[in-house]
C-alpha cells in the first residue's frame, strides 16, 4: 500500500513538473518573440505585435552583469501594447562578442538606434540607463521618451521626456535621491528593490502607460502571462523536490544519493524555467565547477563546527547591507560588483538553505549540504555574469620638466557637472608639492589618496597610478587655465571648470 502511494505521489509530481515547465514558457497572446542580430554584432530579443503595422519602436538596455533576457517583462508588455521592441545585449554581456566599456556600450546603442529607428521609447535599467543617457547626451539617439529604471541618467541640453521608475527599497539610488531631479516624473513601487525593478508589475505597467501616451495610443489591459510563468516556475521547482524525494522512497538504493538527486533535479528545474525563459544566461561551467566543491567544503566545515545553516543567510544579509552602504557612500566598480553579487546571492542562499534542510530531513546533514551546494553552485551564475572587458592598453607617455610658473597655473579646484559616469556634481583638487603636481578628489566624508600627475607638454598631463588617465588643461587668450578635460579609458570624457579663488 505504501509503495503504491509513493508511486502515485511520484506520478503527480512528474505531471506537475512537466506542467510547470510548460507554463513557464507561456507568452502574452498576440506577441511574437525571436532572436535577431543587429548592428555591431548585437544579439537582440525582438518582441513584435502579431497585427499589421506600422508600429512604434522601443529599445531596451539591461544593467551591469545582466543580459537582454532580464528585460523580458518590459519587452513583452510593450509588444502587447503595439510596440516593436528590441532588448539588446550590451557589449561584454550575454552573447555579445564585443568587449565592455561604457563608451563602447554607448556607441553600440547609437548604432542599433540608427538601424531600427527612429526610436520612440528608450528604456534602460541601471547601467543601461547611463549608457542610454550618454547616447542621448552625445546626440546619437533621440527618443521621444526616456524611461530610466533604477538609474538617474544625464541627458544633456535637448533631453526627451524623462520618467524614473524605482522601488521603495532601491539600494543604489534611493527615492529621496531621485526626487532631487526636477526634470523627470517619478514612479515608485512600494515593495521592490533594484533587483526586482525589471519584473515589478507596478513599474512595468507604468512604463507601458507612459510609452503609449508618448505615441498617443491607449494602453491595453495589463499583461497576465507573466503570472502563469511565475506560477509554472514555482510549481516545477516544488514538484522537482517532491519527485526527487519520492524516488528515494521508492528506490531505497537511491537514499545514499538523496542530496545529489534533489540538488540536481531542482537545479535542472530552475534552468528549464527561470533560466530558460526569463534570463537565459549562458552557463559558466568553469565557475560552477569551482564554486560547487568550495560551497560544499564550507558547508561541511560549518556542520563540523555546529554552525546552523540559517546563520549563513544572516551573514549574507549583513554583507549585503555593508555592500549597499559602501556603494551609497562611495560608488565604485568594486562596491558595485559586491553589491550586485550579494543582492543576487542572498535570495539564492535562502532557497539553498531551505533545499538543504529538505534534503537532510530524515537523513544526514551531509545530504543537505550536497543539495545546497549543487543549487548554489549552479543557480547564481545563471543570474549574474560579470562583463567581459578588453585588457587596457596604455598610451605611452614621456614626462618632461616644466617651469614652476606653468605648474602653478594649473593649481586650483575644478568642478565637474553630473554625467553618466558620475551622476552627482563632484570636484577635483590640483596642487603643487615641490616641483610636482598632485591631484585629489575630496568627498563628503573622506578624500581619495593624492596621486602624482606628470607633464608631457604645457597643457597635457598624465597619471600612471591605480587608475591611469590623461588631463588636458584649457587656457584662455590670456594664458590662464580655465578648465581641465579628464580622459579615462572607456568612460565619457569629462570637463571641469576651474573655480575662482576668493
């Protein structure tokens, strides 16, 4: 009787698993999705209305360490509203063969906009808002509406209509910071954070409503296919756990592999549902092969020390809070990478701990550690991919010796307006120490270390420290320095005006 019941449970779980996977591929009626390649070898998801055209055009750009599939919800909803929508892989991300820099991403967006345009609506999530903002500021893209999701781009003098979308718990740009911009309308979702802004129905519906208003169309009813996909993914993963557990009950010889079986089947369910339709990130086998044994070893050590699994979640939450505070206090690439990694890892770790507890039930803790390690070793790398950047090639410079008067002419404080690399106003101080110029960037609470700058002409200088860059001092007709132009590899050129001393 018990064996028969177990077979029934396993059969129901298998049916639910297949049903869940099928539901996870459901698309909004009247919308067609296809993969195309656009200008500059740009892999793209094209969302098209089934009905006859002409249709307005929307262009979407994802965020840092993401891919074109992350904007699936927006693309599908805009296509259901009558837009032909293109969600692109930015350079260094997803399937793009091009190396990543902010300026390379900007130029790719400009090239794509020329090919598919005119672009009526542009939407950029996080970094996509900044690269899109730079494309608008440079004049290479001129949408009628710019939607910034979790970002605060600078669009220049001839800016289109600007809409900010953000979650109440946005880690990088809090609603209070976004409210300081008076040139944009702001919609805040009451429950999402930066990671969820790309899927939040409140923000998606607000984007569709604004896009339709921009092209004088009536927005349709909110899409519902995403709910079926979400239900299907949850059903498939729950059924996968039940199926794996049922198989170990049916076949006692599998009990010794309970953790392995549960971990593999649940991870496969994730790949087939969320990984297959919503993200579709390329598996990073090398990182996964390294991560899985490392996680398992750490879990075993934690078990030997009698450290409960839930404490790992608590530790991850603390690290996430530290990363968010670090990024908000001092935005930088390391703080951004740490924040993005922990924001993705925390929910994955919570799910992994639950899976580990389930796999260890009625078995040893080792079985749970194995299941948790398999899930955590596979899943986070489907959601987070650090961009592939080209190795920096430094321009050779030869330092010369300048007269003290020429050096003193460059001394002063320079103020830089907000741009799409640094969205807040900031200053750079240049002073003379002996016969050497040094520069320093003061912040609210601290200053970056001073670095030496070397002249190669009366106006051109260079820095060979941690972040190599070039400086060009701009002089007026009287020979007075009035501004400095700063050039870093791969990011927008910035010009700062020299502040007058009292």
